[in-house]
């Protein structure tokens, strides 16, 4: 049975929870076994072992062998992986089909109308963005949805914070200044400050998003004249 936490974590990426990983790997070491035996080997409560094995059966990791007592047979890891791949493929195609459906598009359009009709409440916002990926995604969103010029201030000439996003824009004029401060201004009313340094762990990177026309006008004038 696998007890190494890193290995358990990786095995969970197959779509299993901790109990399922423990029971399945215990069964792999036995080939065939009962729920009670697996509970003892895997250190999983007996009250949970039957539910866990039923879930593993549905997911294609074990096969139930009827009898008294009921026994379970382990599905080889390579075959289990193929089943996981096939299920992911089927589920992905199903989800794509759903979101491409006209009725779903009608729903999104209706939700968009609700959002736009109440968007006045979102005219003034101050929010914290956590994680470098979230900051980058927000920058991309702001840049993609602007029809005006963009002002970018970087920490130094080698600061690549905005390069990836800038490369995807063709029709928007981007003015870049090296002012020792990392920020961008779009649409005259949205300002983003990635305030963490580049050596910060990506999960702890922080940014501040300010949506306010007067503030953005002030910041733009300040940066240009600084």
C-alpha cells in the first residue's frame, strides 16, 4: 500500500479521494480481497470501506466479485488510466456540446443582460487579486475588453509582466513607461497594480484592482509626468 503523501497526492489526480487511493492501492498489493481486509490494510474506517469500494467500482478501478463474503478485484493501473482518459474525453465532449447548445447560449445572453442592467453598482471598485495567475488573467481580461489606449508602467526595462498579454493585442495602442512602478490603466477607469516582486511565490503574488475614473485619470497624469 502507498503511504507516501506525495504519491497519494499524485494518484488523487486520477479523480480519487484519499480513502479511494488508500483502498485501491491496498487492493493492488493483494489482487483480490474483502472490504474488511482492505479496511484494516488501508487504515480506512470499516463504515466507509463499502462506500469507497462502490465508488471505485463505478469509476472503473475495481471489479466486484459476488459471493459470501463479497470480494473485490483490482483493475491494473494501466487499464484504470485508460478508463480515466476515456471518461475525461467523454465528459469533455458532453460539456462542450452543452455549452454550444443554443438554449445554453440563450441563458448566457439573458444573464449578460441582467449583469449589464445592474452594472452601475460596479462603477467604483477596490479589490485584491491573489495569485500571479489570477493577476495575469485579469490583465488579459481588461486588455481584451478595452477599445481605448492602454498605459503600462513597468518596474524596469526587463519587467515582462505585461508582455504576454500585449503580444495578443493588435489594434490597441499601448504606451509603456519604465517608472519603477508596475501598473496598467485601461478604459480610463480601470487600474491594476501588481504589487508583488517577481521573486514572490506565484501563489502569494498580490495585485490591487481599482475601478474609478477620477482615480485612474489622476494615476495616468501622475505616471506620465513622474
